[in-house]
C-alpha cells in the first residue's frame, strides 16, 4: 500500500499545476501574419568593440539584456509576434513574444519552440537606457557593458 500511495502522490503532484490553473503552458502558435524579426548588430556608441544582436519592433530597437531568473509560464508571456530571421534564414522555431507584465513593451522575449534546453533571451528597448523602468522579476540582467 505504501508503494501505491507514493505513486499516487507523485501523480497528484505532477497534475497539481494543471488542476489549479497554475503553470499555464506557453502558446508558441504563430499569428496569422507573423512579424519577421531580422537580426542586426548593435554597436555600443561609447565602445565600438562592444556589439550584440538587435531586432526592431514598432519603430524601436531592442538589444540583448538578460536571461531567465527562476521560471516563467504561459501566464507571464504575452502574444507571439513572429519569428527571427538571421542572415536571411527564417528561423521559424525561434519566436518573439510580448510580456504580460510589461504594458510599455520595453522588453521582448525570444524563445525556441520545443526547445526545452534553450535558455530564454530578453531584449530591452535601446531607448530605455539610463531610465528607470519596471523590470519583471523573472528577468536577470546580464553584464552587458551597454546597460551599466
């Protein structure tokens, strides 16, 4: 009986997020007309040797900012906007999302669909440098010199 109890407990623990509504799955579905985010290279105006990947969205330039601090689920992630195009190659499994906690669209999230081992990447709008903005707690700033 003890073995059955442990098995039932493991199953219940695994199903708990589904039953309570917590831990929503991420919706990787592309919109009907997905945006193509052509990557560029951002060069730090203060240090030309400091470069990183950039993308454009709604007239704003976004550059690498950070990675995941802890965990996120579907309730943290807004709608999927489209996918990355790098060096002319459409990478339709590399999706770009809005964040629900960021109504000002200061951050964008890059996730690989089906990429369980791929680390999320957060882009921050270039025009927010030097400004105090709300950063969701699940974003960990990396030590890019531009953001210091």
